[in-house]
């Protein structure tokens, strides 16, 4: 099928394409569209892989969803988890619809508290 005229095509014109943030592979993954107040242990259960994430940071917890970063020990584990668990359904007991976990590579890894960001 030809999707070039679809309203969901992110590259229809230059203005739309410029809004896409494309980052290379990284051992930290940005996640969004998670249940609000999901904790690190619950998130680890979603990634029911042999290798669990080692760090977690929450960006926002809204009334309806949350987002943040999860980080693995190495790049290969992060790539495998992104491939295996992007668009995973997360069922919540009282929710009308399941949450669809979205993943993408992060711009940077999770820093330890007090650690300074890298100089550009």
C-alpha cells in the first residue's frame, strides 16, 4: 500500500519531518504511555526478558499516563528490549483500554545524582 498521503505519515513535508527527533542507539530507552504511578518493579515485569533494566527515572506522572527513562547495562540488551517490547499492552484493572507502552532510544543515559552532564 501507498501511505505517502496518509495523515499519519511523519515525513509528508519538511516542517513535519523536522519535528522528528532521531537518536542513535543508546542503552537508555525513553518510554511513554505507561499507567500513572507505575513503579520500577512493575516496569521490570513488563520487560519480562532475561535481562532487567538497571535504572529508572520518571519524567512526568499525569492523571492519565506517565513517561520516563529505563536503562540497561549494555547497548545490546536495550536494543533487544526495544525490539521485543515496543507497543506492549499493559492491562490495568479499572482502565477502559490497555496502555500501549511506547519506546524509543534516548538522547542520553541516566546520570547519577550530582553527576554533571557531558560538555558539548
